[in-house]
C-alpha cells in the first residue's frame, strides 16, 4: 500500500503521554494468539473481567477487547481466509489496536493470527514494550476435543478449507513475551498474565 505524498500526518497537542498521565496504566496491546479452541478468547475475556474488578477497588484501567470473530462481522466482513486475506485481516486489526493504544487504552486482541510474519509486522508498528505477544499453547488434540464452534469437524469433513492447524499452517511464535500452557485452568492463566503486567509496570 502506497500513501500519497499529498497526505500529511497531522500532529495534535494532546498525545499518549498526556493521556497516560490521567490513568494508572500504560497504553499497550496484549496480542493473544493460538489455534482455534486454544482458549485465547475465553482467557482474554477473563483477563478483562479481572482488570475491571481491579478498577472497582483501585485506579481505573481502561481496556477494550478486540475479538477475531466479532471483527469479521464488521470491519473485516469483506475478507475470506486465504493467506492474503488473513494478512489483511491482521493488518487492519493492528492499525485499529495502534490507534487505541495511542488513546491510552489497554487493548486485548484474540486472533489466531497464524503467520509469524504478520504478527511481526504488527509488532513493528509499536514502540518497545507496547506490544505483548501471548501464545496460548494448547495441543491440537485438545483444541479438537473442545471444538466449541464445530469448526474442526467441518474442516475434517472438508466442508471448510484453509483451517489453521488442519489444512493451513499455524506458525508458533518464536519469542513471545508470554508462553502459556493452554492445558491449565483459565484462572491460573489469568493470574500468570496479571503477574506479568504488574512485574512490567503495565499497571499499578
């Protein structure tokens, strides 16, 4: 994509530093990745609930959860599941997440995002420490056994194609900030993420 020379970035007086000064947390994105059925959406939802509960007793944490299936109902409803469309899907999400981080939000994203190159391109759009990759590492056999949406059964029958982990690759993160064991309980995994966020002073 080429940006016209006639389009110039317009600077504003109020920026990320000013927005963060009004709250008790950094603006950053928590990028959950893993196979379908790995538990990433459930975990992201549980984490946001935990952050909300924390906010009720302490300083406010302003968060928003971007879910892969939900965004395909609107922003990305013109995209399929080819490698090219998956790339564009993740590019769009990355740009939305970047704007939300600039607004000072703690953004949670739950996307299979199967290709390392696509995840890296999103990471490169963020300053150091503002992109936290969370790999929910759940064995394919467990994901298939869960199969909450019946997608694995359809993929095995050939009713849907280009399904990550079956007839389309899933490239595991090389060096994620958090590598979680998806066989553990959602409660345990949520506590692991909260501990990481506190240790890295994402919130206080």
